[in-house]
């Protein structure tokens, strides 16, 4: 047997090649076993059957997921300034935040849709993918109620979310039905379990942040709302959620009670009037997110710019803009 340039391999060369291949195989095997061990340690799941997607998934995505999980259990609260496009994601990353989260409402608004699962799944996933590819920090994505009424819809969305590069998700219990705005607890639980299973099949320890909108709904007395929220969030925690989210809670007493009763990482939505981040940390809150607030504040500035130009013909509201050269550099 001859090779290009008429050279034939010696028996020693062939042995060296086989040894190199064997050594490389051992390195790959050790890496796979070590990552399996780490996934069991941090996520509690392992499935032995082969998975092509795992071999294609970079270790970076798995490591980012584990890093993001640990950020919920640190000495400081995980603060997430939610983003809606690549520019906002790069700005927040440049500010030194260790992780990012998307805002489903902000993304929907920026693409011309109202909030509330009105944006097609494909458009939401495309935007999340662009954001995840544009930054180096972990990205968690708000996928509303999973873009469909069934656990299978939640599983499909989880698959697509992982393929887009995200390592975490917000999954809420809104039904979209004005008569019965919240899903039955059993349905919400099955969605969480389906998302967890889908992530396990792809070997990515997805961080699930399960949300209830009990406190966001109008009506009802404070005691019954608290009892319903606690019942739901406890069920979501027991179904496999890593963190539970109760937007709409504002007073320190209720926040502290939730943290104490749930005994798991709790996410609070930052809005004007709630305790400061240092105060929330003292209450035991693990995660603080801003939702669509930053995006809507940006739109508020745009309104002020438009009003100033129209009413007085001046441009003082443009003074706070990011310099053109700085944005170009940030996005290059």
C-alpha cells in the first residue's frame, strides 16, 4: 500500500498512529464520564442511552448551565437585567453581569406583538438564539407558558431552547383564558416535568424557574392569594423547578414569608416600590429580575425624545445616548 509521494508507512509508524488514536479515545471517554458525573452531582439526573445531541453539544453549554444553577445559591442574590435583543444583551454583559435573562414581553414588543404568547414560537426562538450566540455569559430565556397548552408543547419548546443555546427557562402558569387565567396545578406540574425530561434527554442541566401569576391577577384577598401561590409554588418546586418566581409581591413581610415557607431559591420581580436588592438579600431572596422594565424604560425615553423634538424643537434627551463608536465597537 502506498501513499501520496510514494511513501509507505513503517510498522512502527502504524503502531504509533494506533497508540495515538487509543490515547485520544481515552481522553474523550474520561471527558464524557467526568461530565456525566458533574451532571449527576449538580442536576440529579443521568440517562445511559446514547445521545448524538450530547456529543454535538459543547461542554461550554453544560458548564454554563451548572454555573447558572450555582449563582442561585451564592452569598449574594443573582440579579438579572432582562434583555430583548443583541444590543441590550451586549450592554448588560459589558456592565459586568454574570448572566442574562430575556424578557418575553420585550422581545414581543420589539417584533411588533403584544405580550401573552402572541408571538410565534419560531420568532421567539430565533431572537433567543441570536442573543445566546452574541454573548459569553449564561442566558436564561422567558418562554411564557411553553407556547402551547400541553406538556408536549413544553417539551418541544425546551428542545428548541437548548438548541438555541439557552441554559435556563422561565415557565409560567398563565392559561390565556380570561375566565380561568391560571392553569390547573396538575397541568402546570406536568409541563415542568416534561421540560425537565426534555432537558435530560439532551444532557443539558436546564435551570427551570417556575412562575405563578397569582399575585399579578386583580381581585381576591391577600390571605387567599398567598395560600394559592404557596400551594402552586410548592408543587412546582416538587415537580423539579430549581427556582420559583412570584411576580407581583412587593412587601418585605410577604417576601420573607415566601422564602421561609418554600425553602428553595425564590425569584422576585424588581419594580418601583419593592425593597432594594441589599434588603431583598437580607430577606433571603436568591434571584431578582427586572422583566420588561428596562425595555419599557427605554421606550419611555424614546417618548420623551419625541415629545421634546415636537414641542420645543430641542434635543437634550439625546445627551444620554451611547456614543455611535462605542456601540460599533461593542457589536463588532
